[in-house]
C-alpha cells in the first residue's frame, strides 16, 4: 500500500510542527512531541492504529502545492501583489489601552481586537498561545474565553508552537462556538486546509488573524541563550520573549532573580541564522497571506522612536474591516499604502520571495512554489551562508561555541551577510518599482 501519510512530509523535512495532523487524524494515531535533539515538534504515527486514510497528508501545512486554490476559495481570486497577497486595505494602529499596548509585542492590536470581538459577542473565544506555567520554556496553545485569558496570551513566542492540536478540542465539542484563531503562516495554512476537509471547523472558526513571520527559532536557540547567561532551565519560573514597550524586553524570571534583555540584543542570538528549522528555509509566506488579517511590527522610519509599539495591519477580508469600524473608541488607526508595508518588511520579503529558489536548489528540495521571484547570483551567495550556518548549528561542538562567543563577534561575523542582503533588498525594490511604477 502506498504511504500517503505525514511520514512523507517528515522524511522530506517539510514538517512545520503545526499540529494539524494530530488534531484531524480520525483514528487518533498521531502524536506530536518535541524532538529534543532538533528542538522542533515532530509528529509520530502509531502504525498499529493508522489505516492509511491520507487525511494527515492532505491537510498538512508543509504540503503547499494548493495555495492558488486556497486563495481562490478564501478570497475569490488569486493575488496580484506577490509580496502581500490578497488584501482590502493596510493600516498602522495601536490600542488606546496603554497597559495592553505596553505589555504586547507591537501596539496590542491583536489583543484589543480579540477582546472587542469577545465583548461584542462576535466570538465566544480565540485559539491562542501562552507560555506553559509548569514548563516555562514550552508554549501552551489553548482557547481563551475571557478577557484575562486573551491578555495572558499576548506577546510573541520565539519558539515552535503546535497551535493546531487544539482543533481536536473543537472537534470533540458538542457545541458550535464562534472562534477566532491567531497563528503564524504555517498554522493558518493548516487551519484553511483542515476547514476544507471538515464542516465543523468551517462553521466554528469565523476568522483567522495572522502574524508576520521571518522564521520560528527552534528550542535550542532559547536553551543556548540561557546557557550564555548561566541560567539553569530548572530554575526558570516564567519567560516572556517580548513586552514592556517596543521593541521591548525578553524577561526571564528565575527562583532567585529576574533578568531583562533588550529584544534587539536577544534577537541577535535567538534570531540568528544558526537556529532556522529547515521548513522555515523553504517557506515563501512571511505575511500570512491566507489569514483574514495580518499583523506585525511597524518597522518604518516614522515609528523608529515609538517606544510604546505600533502594528501594521493588512486587512484581507471585509469582515475584519467591519470589526475595526466598531473599535473606533478602542484603537488609533491610520491608513497606509501597500508600498509602505512592503518597505517595512523588505528584508524579510526578499528572503522569502527572492532568495527562496536558490535555497531550494542548494537544499535539493522538491517543493516548487510559484509565488516567488527568480533568484540570482547574490541570492545564491546569501543562501549558501544561511544554509552553512544551519548546518553548523546541527553540530554539538558548534552549539557549545555559540554559548560563549561574544555577541560582538557574532555581529561582525554576520556583517557581510547584512551588507549584501541590503544590496539585494534594494535591488528587489527597484525592480518592483520599475514594474509597478511605485515604491
């Protein structure tokens, strides 16, 4: 019998660890858990239970050959803008609640929108993620049904998250609740594919909010950072990757003390090219193109001194516009052009859209995506650097060195890549400008 299960995805190293397969398996034959050596979530099949139905393969977010069809089904058309995808309008905004704004990652817009939708009866709850209180280094996806729980799930989580395992709870319920989902591009893709195959999910999940994503650092990134600061994992009481203004602080609470690391400093290490899961290297969706609205940091010159945080919002579906219209007393909103959105995320979009084909070639990957640009020699140079770093981080000795090498040396090591990347990004934007007569 032909193997048409999630095993094929895992073997080809395309698995995103989103958890959709575990939730949708009709035989409960799949369990997703952390591979401690790789620092990612990996699904495993109980072959004695599995009946080879193929559902796990069909709804897998790593199996991405049908994005065109998904765009047609969700939005009624294929996107004209290769960088942003389908959209209605773009905005910058932030919550007028100063506490929510200050304690979120960038303006508190997702938190405020969910609270507003909950209080107005638009939703009964939201599928979100918080850090696990009993296992502070691990995320905990759950359905938030109160304002307090929604606030508890604010802030970014720079680690793998098996968000979609909670779909199992929705499917097991006898009720048809009205739910929102907040996730990364891989999560939302899994949700959309699951909705195609399950009527209850189509009826229960009424909108999806996406988060901009360059990549998800694997768990080893955080563990090695802790070793740099001589913090034992067993001593950690709580960990937050963002919060306390913008761009914020990484806060590590131990049994004896509290360590606060500026986000820009922690990201030099956690966000470096050593800690990329393979699936992130071949992902072309940085702005969560299949969501009803996407949210991210406003990396624009006019917001560089904004210490409280402002979000960029790409509204893709009218129902989100309708919700925002009801929130005029709760949020401050300003319309911006799609060109500014592209500028704000230009380096990430260059990595996702222009350099991806070069990484596919280097990694000998069979997944060919059509929502990307053609790569050139500069892309191959950059991709060799990234793939080499990922390879190095798979070695135990290299990881040991990374715990002691000064951040200044890491910055110097990364500098040639950054300079070439800036040149490559400018080249991409100029070509887009010439094509569209914009930017």
